[in-house]
C-alpha cells in the first residue's frame, strides 16, 4: 500500500444488512476513504483493535451487541474517536440516548448518499480540531472550548456558564442543521416540558447576544421545531 493510500481516513462500518453494508462500503470508498465492513456487533471491537480507524459508522440494531452498547465500549477505548450511529429509529428519545452513549452524530434511514458523506466529513473535521486540551469547535471568527466553557472571540475570551456552554456545544456541533428543542432540553436539562423549554429560551437569548461577536453568525429559530446555527467556515 502506498503512502497516499495510508493517508486516507479509514472508516469501520458495522452493518448487518448485506445490501446496505455493501452500499455503504462502496459509497465511502468511491469518495476517497478506506473502508472495512463487519456485519455483527461481536466482531466490531476485535476489528477495531486490529486496525487504526479514523471513524466508526454503526447501525443501532445489530446482532450480538447493539450500536448503543458498542458506542459506550468504543468511547471508553478512545475519548476522541468519531462515532456516527445509523438507524431507522427517528424518535428524539433514541437520538438523545445515542448521543448520551457518546456518539458524535445520528443519521436516520433512509438517508441521502451525498448528505451521509458530507456529515461523515463534518464529524471527521470537527474531531481533527481536538488537541491535547480537548475538543475545540470553530465557526467564523469564534472558537469554543467546551471543557473550559471558554469562547475565544476576536476581541478577547469570554467564559460561559455551564448551561450556556452545553447549549452552544450542541448547536456548534450541528452547525448548519436544525436541532430540535426537545433534543437540546433532554441533553442539557435531562428532561423536556414547558418550564424547561422556557428556561432554554433564556439561554438562547443570551447566546444570541454573545454570538454578536461575529456578526456573520446567526442563531435562527425554526418555529415549531428548534434552532439552527449558521455561519461561515472557520478562518
């Protein structure tokens, strides 16, 4: 294998559906990645130990060991390994559970091929920005360090409250995509409902003021659904 081949991101696919597994394998390879496919949850960890993988794409419903449990196991092995769950389950509760287990993203079947590739690339890019100090999220002229709740702006550093930081982390991780109100509530407050939602709205208002540090960034309200953070790629 030549040096150029070695430099390609290597994705481990864990999918028990033979047709979908081959489709994912071919789709990922055609886009310039390396890909390895296993079809049983019990095979995933041994395969991960054998090779060096840059991202793991997991089906949730697997024989042997499901995607949620595998996510927990993989997260214990590596704090920064990008993990993406793939499933037909579209309930908010399932997405919350997957993200709490340690997944970086959650893709619902059926999916658009181009969107899937773009989201895998986005997760890889986000995780590549995590250095020794932990994960760092960037959008426009802003850089956020979730571990310390520090938002680095052109005119200085602002320390956010834990709740402000937790909400901003979710929105920045999903920049360019709509995030449901219930999903934010359950990830940050552990529950949803009228009063939790009102509390979250207060933090959204605060974040809008804070994000004015880069006027190109917009925190949009998608009425009846949730919120979307839009802004230019990091400079």
